[in-house]
C-alpha cells in the first residue's frame, strides 16, 4: 500500500511500530490514563507536524535545499531527519566554561530554519 493512501493519523503514529520506541513497555491500568496518553500523543503529533511544516516552508521561501539520508538535495525533509541531524551534539562544561561539541555549519543552517522563538533555546550557539 502506498504511504500516500494511508490517512495522516495512521502515518503520524507509525512510530509506535518502531522497536526503538518500546511501545510494548507501556502499561496503563485505567481508561482515564489511556485517554490522557492518547491526548498527549495527539498533541505531540500536532507539534511535530507544525514544526515539520515550518521547516519546509522556510526552505521553500528561501529556495534552499538540504541533503537527505542518501545525499540528495530536497526541500521537504521530515522532522525525524532534522532531529537525526542534531544527534551527538552535547553541551560540555569545562572549567566553568560552556562549549558545544560537534556543532558545524550544516547544523547552524538547520537551526536558522526554525522560528525566532526557537532560537532562544539555542542562545548559547547563535
């Protein structure tokens, strides 16, 4: 089945099937807790979708592209790929001085695609 024919709500929660998610380790006893978890997951999916849309819009407006996992230039990356690009970045404190390890120009470019409000989180970097 083509992924485009699958409704968004099903594609959005496909991560539950990923063995790295450990969905089978979640056990909830009461219906209220199940409802609360479903609400939180729905809100997370909404934030994820809005962030992905924001990045794609910024790329479209700037007419720039980024490399995907295969090295091909694209203007519609998934947020999962963007997050993977930020793996292995660490805040290191040495002699009361904060430094960022593994920061590069590609990551600097990606962070600038996010709205200004998100830049405050990375104020050490920018």
